[in-house]
């Protein structure tokens, strides 16, 4: 990547990992090229902690999601948004970034408005097959809009919308399955990862609790199970009642949360997951067969849309959340274990959707506009 010494950029996006991790990947790429990067977000969200670990100067904006109804909370929110825009304008005038990169969502909205007011060039990225409200409303004046899904393009009122895929970390391309398993203390054999995101997913957790002994002892799978931070104690207590010896089972890794999902995903042959866009991008980059259970209450139904896109590409098994119970998940897993040809078919089709060059392409576009 060409060097960009003497350049500085704002990167903004937060609230959820789907907005933060792509922003971090691009921030890292710009920094490696010699640029100064400032991270704009809400210090009460997880982006603050992650930016601090990376050593980025953090610029706080106090902003929250827009209330869906016209009530007093809406007007309070509106006042806070105006204040956040004014603060963002001040940040631009003080630090004079060459350009701003925004990954959508409510956290990035004040800075995008500030870019429009100050005529600062900005680029947006949207992770989902159905772009979010902020992207749809504020992308018109962006210099470029990078997208993860081809079918998202029709919702973007900008002729400079480009399909890049989601920015993902370099290790998804470089870390081997055998090395990933070694890092987790696993053997080099069939492995499944079951996760519901950083907060966990109640339906996935409940189903997995019922199946976990069978997956390990009868199917002889190595099982990586992320419960979510809030659910860990409850999940392990319930597993203890069903399978008292689970802690001595070398086939099982049960954690509340993995700070770094690269090793768990790259270790796996099968991944059971929700269908957030970043999770899908990372699963596709992991040479794994996805079993997707989209969260039914996601904004704009975007998880179902994401998952059905993979289904149409022959790249996953799709299960509706309301249909999820132990027998259904057992059938889906057994279908892949008993039919290696199908497992490899899903792996290959998912791998074809991975875009390992997305981060580099986006970083080059940001440098171009700034």
C-alpha cells in the first residue's frame, strides 16, 4: 500500500461489532500506510475500548439511536443530535482530516452531517444486503459508497456505489485451520463453532444446551460454544445439570465471549450463527459451512435478507428462529457430517463470497478522495 505520511483521517462507526470491526480494519490499513487516524464514536459504547487498545485518539460524540415514535424522547434525541453535529464540526476544524470514513449506524450520523456542512470529503460503507437508514439517507453526497452485497446497490442513491465486500482482518486469509486449532488447544479434526454474537442468542443457546453432550460424545465433534457475556453463568449451570462432566471434556470450549473470533472461526468446519453481515463475511473467509439462524427482529429484517442471499448462492443451511429446536439443529449438523460432499459444497460457495482485498481497496479509495 502506498504511503500517506502527513495525511490524517477520521474513522467513525459504533454501537455494534458490525459497524466497529470494519471501521477498525480500515483504520489499521490507513495507519500502516503512515496516516494519522482519529476514531469518532461514543465513549459509552464498545468502540471506545477497542479504539483505546489500538492506540487511536478517540473523539467522543454523545449520540444514540433515533426513537421510532414522535414523543418527548424524540425531541430530546433531536437536541442531542444537533449538539453532536456541532461538536463534530469543531473536531473537523481542529484536526482538519483529509477525509472521513463512516460505517453507517447512528454513531456515524453526526460526523457525516458535519462533513456535509464543512464540505469535507467522506466515504461510507454498509455491511448489509439491506443498507441501514443512515446509509440510505446520507450516502447521496459521499464520494464513494462501498458495499458488501451486490443487491444492496439498488438502495443507494449514489452512482459511485462499489461492491467491495466487508473489510476483514488480514489473519482470516493468513491463519491456517491447523494453526487456529493449535492456538485453541484443539486437535486437527472436525470442529463446529456455535455462536450468537457478543451478546449471545437465547434460542441458539437453549438448543445447544440440549445437544452439547451429543455433539461431543456421540458425534465426536470438537465444539466451540460462545454463549454471550450475559448468558454464560446460566448456560453453564444448565449444562452442568445435563452433563456434569462437561468441564473435563476435551472436545468442548465454552466461553462467554472471544475477544478475537478469528481462531474460533478458522478452526471450524461448521459454524452455527446469526446472520449479521460482518459475521457472515468472517464465516465466508474461514472455509466453513454456515448454518444460519437469522435474528427475526433485526432492523429492516436485514439478517433474513443477508442469510437468504447466502442461501440463494448455495452457501448455507437456513433455519428460521421460530423453527429452531434440538431435533432441527441436530438434523442440519448431521446432514453435513454424514454428507462431506455437501459440507464441501457449502464451504466452497461461501469461500467464493469472501473478499480478502476489501480493506485494501477501501483504504485506497479513501486516500483518493482525501
